[in-house]
């Protein structure tokens, strides 16, 4: 028996589409872990809502810019996923979790997964006690990961101001603009600087664009990079298969 689940994407579209791939891979691993054959019919019903959502970091910068602008389209998309029977929904954007409480309150019949809590629980279960965070200014502004990691007993190291600027450039002028070479340069520089300052700590890639920009980059191959999208995809797959647990979370840290 499986549950219908949903994915709230569009922030940006490439990240939403990539999350579906991660979810399908997680489902296949789960089926193998349960001793079941991987077949087309074995995958759960899942829906992707790719909706245009106003810039999350920009909205969080100032109330004058409309801090609630992203909320309405996300609520509309979540309503569509609810109408399709989704029991659990993953948001394929880290910064969008700034509105998690309001989304969950409006749709109590759906479990809206919280990426930072899932990642923090995953790290704590692996014995990790400190991590560094690469993210958007919006994610830093609301303390999304810092709060979740503190609750899980983890210390969270943040980049310096110039490094944050590099991250934002890599996200907006790099991945979102299709300039992957620029993204690779910006993201790898920040990751290496964090590792130099804090040692071999886990580095959380807390924006869905960052793993896309670091795919196959040799310069960071020796770092402990954590992809929250993979952790979240595993969590959503678990909910889809009746909340099954005990699945090995492979390749989440490399």
C-alpha cells in the first residue's frame, strides 16, 4: 500500500524537476530495501506542482517588498496537491520553508515536510555534531537551519558576508541564468573556504541550486557535502510507502 504524495516546485523549475528524479531514485532504493522488485507499478502516485512563485529571498528582505508575496501561489499549489489526494508534500526550495508554518496551518490534513528538520535529524543520527551552511540570504535571514540544528544539538557555521554574496551570485547569475561555469566557481570557492576554516565538517548545500552547480566539480570532491534535497526526497518516499523506515540513506553525504 502506498500513499499519494506531492512536490511543491517551481522555485526554480530546474530544482523542482531534479527533485522528482531524486524522489524516484529514493523510491527505488526503498523498494530494494524492502525486498521488492523495482517496477513501474511499484512507484507511488506522486504529483509535481510547478508554479511561478515570487522571489523568496527578495520578499524576506523587507516588508515593503511584500514579505507574503510567495505565500499565495504556494497555498494555491498546495490546495491543488491536496485536491489530488496528497498525504504528504515536500517543498523543493529551502528558502520557501520560511512560510512552512503558515502552509501547514492552512492544510492540517497534509504533512508538509520541513527540510531543515529532516536534515538536522539525519545529521544527528549519523553522529554529526557541527555543520557549515551554504544557503540564500533569505534562508540565513530567518535562521531556518540554525534553529533546526540547535534543536537537534548541532552547531551551525555560517559563511562570511563576502562568501554569502558569492553564493547569491552563483544562484542568480549562475544556475538560474544557465551559467553553470559561474555557479561552479562561486559555490566551490565558498565550500573550500568553509572547509579551510572549520575543517572536515559536513557542509549543507541549503539551496536547491547549489547541488546543481556543484555536480561533478573535482575541486570539492573531498568535502563532506550534504544535499538536503536528497534527504527530503528520502523522507517523502518514506511517507509514500506507509511511513516505512530503516532505509539506508546512501550517497547523502559524499
